[in-house]
C-alpha cells in the first residue's frame, strides 16, 4: 500500500512540475511577443503619420511629354512641369531664357554660364536681372487676373 501511495505522490509531483514548466514556457513566450511588438511599434509608423514628402518618396508617377514643356539650351534638354512658369520662360528673349534655365534648372553658377555663353559675368548678371524682373512681372500679372 505504501508503494501505491508513493507512486501517487510521484505522479502528482511530476504533474505539478509539468504544469510549472508549461507556465514558464507560456510566460517566456508572452514576454517574447511583447518585446517583438514593442520593437515593431518603435520601427514602423502608420501610413497616416507620413508627411506628404515621405509619401511621395514611396510612390512613382508616370510622366508624359504632354505634361511638361521642353526647353533646349546649350546641349541640355530641360523639362518644366508648371505650365504657367513654362509659358513665362518661353516669353523671355533667348539669352534671358538660357540664363534662367542654366541658373535655376541646371544649378550652374554665373561664372560657368558666362563661359558657356561666351559673355562677361557683368553682361550675364544684367541678363539674369532683366529675366527675373520679366518673370516677376509676367507671373504677377497672371495671378492678378
């Protein structure tokens, strides 16, 4: 009878040990899930929280030739998407147009542009000033209408 009692006690002990082991495994797994979720929340952001600039960097758009005006100057092809700005640039005399396109769309400095166009920097500066004044006048007239 004593052996039956000992066997019963041994089985209960093993059962309690197994239950404790299962609880430990479940607690550790739960801890891992919480840690993983925390890492995920720190790393990822909702699409609603993205700025317009971040959202645009994640997407691409097809560009068609009908959506922009193309200008050619000194071996460069420059597309301008804004129709109003393209129209204003097209209205400028050729030298002023070249100065604006090279300065602001190709990001060249005055020295480089003067050499490329074969004029002095003072002449270039004059053309640039006149071109900017003309653009300002054209664009403000259009906005007032």
